[in-house]
C-alpha cells in the first residue's frame, strides 16, 4: 500500500475515535455559558477605575502568547530561585493582573474548574480593546511632515 494512503487512513481513524474539541468561540457555551459576560463585567469594572486597563490587558495577552503560545504563564509568580516569566525584563512592567484575578474568582464561583486562565487573559484583552473602541476617540489628521528635519 501507498504510505500516503496509510497516513491518511490513520489520520481519519484517529479523528473518528478521539473526540477532541478544537478551539472555538463557543467552547464554553454549555460548560460555562456566562463566561463571556463574567469576564466582560470584570473588565468593565476595572476600566471604570483605570483608563490604562485596555492597553495593559492587550499587552499582557501579547506577552503571554508571543513566545510559546497562549498558556497564561505570564500570570505565574516567582518561587524561591525559580524566576517566573512575569518577573523577566520584558514583562516586569506588565500590570492589571487584578482584572484577571477578579474574573477568575467570579468564574470559579459560577463554574469551578472550567475556564482556563489562558482563555481568561484572551477574553479580557478582547473585551478591553472592544469596549475601549466603543468609547475611545481616535484623533486623526496628524501630519508627520512637521516632525521631519527641515
């Protein structure tokens, strides 16, 4: 038999027998239906008190996902001589961790052990940027020519 055919057959068999759930915007629809609302509320509450939250959460998401994928490793604290990613030079100025903590606490009350921290970081960043876009004004009309040497 052809090797390509055997690889294809094995892939189909594995896909059929292993019911793996892929990434989906509807991943928590049945296991934690209010997950989006809970995270949005945590972000809204934080944004009401701190105008830097949207940028902070967007940056946190970028730093979490940039190297090895979105794994919430940027949330871990250092322990003893084991220096956490959070305390590394590129991440030392990250802030707004309290937003993630508040969202996680509310999610654990509603649906314990269901929503991953990585998903909370992603959702929080998404909602912070979306909510800021609704209210923020973008100043337009800046001319770079005035900054160029004459």
